[in-house]
């Protein structure tokens, strides 16, 4: 069993993915199980920041969110005897998100990220409150969190409030696959709810963990799809007898964009040893852009997503609530770290970068099913006319690509003032992240359609033995999930099955 220590500084995007996809019921039962613990060094920082909060309460010094109201109510003083009630009221009033619940993987990522941010020791939370959050994560007590309702500043208030409700023994939660009340879920797991004290409610909900959780999982999936997109495109390259000079490293050295050079090298590695690629003038002088410009398009997406990754890597180890406590000096600063603009912008950026993988993939699909472009039977049908072959697969790909174009419109430019004008610019980062996640899923489906189409194009030509070793292994992996389409059948389940498998598809280059 693997243990992840949270200290607020060392969490990686891969670890977020791993914890998010862990089944807590396997804890202690296998090597794949992951448990989360608070690092010893974090405890001292947590206690020190908590002591600062308690000193403020004792002294009666006005500090936002500790003994004042929230948002527009920041100037309203709260009596000492009411500061705990203030926190409970905060969570109950803010837990008003709507829409379909977030997936369990996203909820687990949110829980992990919030715990990691609090472990930095700048938020003033009690260690027993933070420990309960970690215990819920380890035991698989997951709050039900509706997906809609965050402006992305002041943080992901509404979604995170539903997370905090669970710690109070309220709201809804799932445990061992059963949805029930928060108190009942905690009790079944052997846990006891806490009563929030000064600042703890605000510490739990004032942050970017919803958008960052969604964005991190989408980013890691996109990175995995980038690798397999090169492999699938390489099979198409073979099926259409692509011209290999377009991948020559000497050519790409003349325009040294790092992503482009990496993509060209990746495609060349996939195609090493292929007997199906051609040379300039052998069958034609130039390929269409969807083949010839593969390094440029896939490379630009690689480079863009690398930037997204950098921003998210910083965000998962950042303190993003308000106010923040510097225990060493006893100072408490009100700032704007909850503002999701850094995440919002890269989520909008990633939407475009990932969508382009599907845009160019759909054009390659069209080239394979269109007999005037491919020289193969129309729609790769075995009995054209009587059979429609893969005709409608291209329709489905075109539909997904079109949907992506709508979703790729930037959400971050659409700020709407809130809290009576006090919070007069917001990021809409969670909307951008949710849209990015949908686009990534759509791209997986389009790549699955291309994979099915390319495999059929190889089969109909009977040239499997002439494929490159790496593409042949990827072809075989596709065929293990999607049998040859000898006669017309519904391919919906095949597309979804392959799309779900693509992020975990073995990387066959060099195998």
C-alpha cells in the first residue's frame, strides 16, 4: 500500500490522479491502494496558525471571516459568542450548488487538494478538522457535490461548502456505493462529525479546489491522449500511405518549436520500420494537411498543454484561501488568492489545444472513408450499398468536433459582479474547467473513432504484416477491444469502450 504525505508543497498532478482513481475499499488489501496522511512537519504549522486565530478571537481584533461577516458583510462585527455559529451558518448558506453531482474521482481530487492547501499551515484550521477530512478521503466517505454554481472567486464557494457540510455531519454523502445523509455516512465509517470553530468554515470553502481538481484530471487525461493520438494518427498515416519526408528531423530543426519537434520525433518512432509509408513523388508529391501537418498541429497542442500543466502544478501546492495567517509574525493578511484567474485562463487555453486534436483527427477519418481521397471502398464497407460500413462514424466525429467548438468559447472573459458589487470581478474558472473536461472526453471518442476507422482501413487492404512494430501493437490493442466490422452493427459500445481505454493504453514506441 502506498502512502501519500501531505505537506502542502510536494503534491504532483500524477498523485492527484492516482488518489482520485483509488478505490478506498481496497485500502490495506493490495499494492495499488493509496492512503493519505498529514506530514509531521505540517502539524506544527497548522497548530501555530490556529493559535493565531484563537489569539485574535480573545483580543477581539476585527479580522475578516473570523469575527466579521462575509463578502458585502465584511464590515459587520460578530460578537465573540457568535463566531462559531457564524462558521456553521456560512457553510449552510453557501451549500446551494445545483446540477448533476460531480464524479467521485473529481470529489476525491477536491478533498485531497483542499487537505493539501490546509496542510500548508496558513489557514487557521484545527488539526482535528483537517484530520477528519483526510479520514473521509481514506475511508471513502464522499460528499455529494453538485457541479454548477461556482463563479471561481471568492474561490469555489458553493461546491466546497457541500464538502464542508459532510464534516459537520450534514448534507449528502456516499459510502460503500450507498448515498445517504452525511451523519449516517460518517457513522458507518466509524467517524464523528465536528463542530466548526472560528474561521474553519471559511478555511474549508475559500479556495480554487473544484476548478483545480476538474482541471488537473482533465489535464492528465489530455496528456495521456496526446501520446496515443500520435499512435492512432500513425496507423492512419500507414493506411493512407503517408509521405515520410514530412517527419524528417532536419526539416523540423528549421522551425525549432519544441512541441513540433517532439511530435515529429514521436510520430517517427511510431512509424519506425513501417513498409506502408511512402516517399515524395512515389504516389503523390504532397499529402493533405491532416497528414503532412501532424507535427505542427499535435506539437502545438503538446506545447500548450505543457504550459497548462505548469500552472496547475503550482496551483495544487498553493494557499488559496483568505485571509491567510503568517504564524511566524502573527500577521493576518486579507488578499485575493482565492481568485481563479490563473486556472481559468489555462483551462480556456486547454480547451482549444485539446479540441484541435479532434479537429484534425476528424479530417483524417474523412480521408479514410471517402473513396475519392483514399482509393479504398466507400466508407470501408465490405459490400458497399448493401452495407453502410463506417459512414456514420464520421458523422458522429463531426458532431463531437462541432460541440467542442461551442465549448471552446472562453468562459474566463465572462465575469459577472457578485456580493452587491464587493466581489466585482470573478474568473468563471470552474465553468472553464468543466467545459475542458467535456472536450477531453469528446476528443477521446473522436480518437477512438479514428482508431476504429484506421484499423478497418488496414484490414480492408490486408497489410497488417507491413505495419511498423509499434503501430502493429497498437492496432492489436484496438482489435482486442473492437472486432473487425465484417457486417453492419451498432458501434456505439465499441466507441465508448475504446475511448475509455485510450488514456491507459500502453505506449508501444520502443516496445
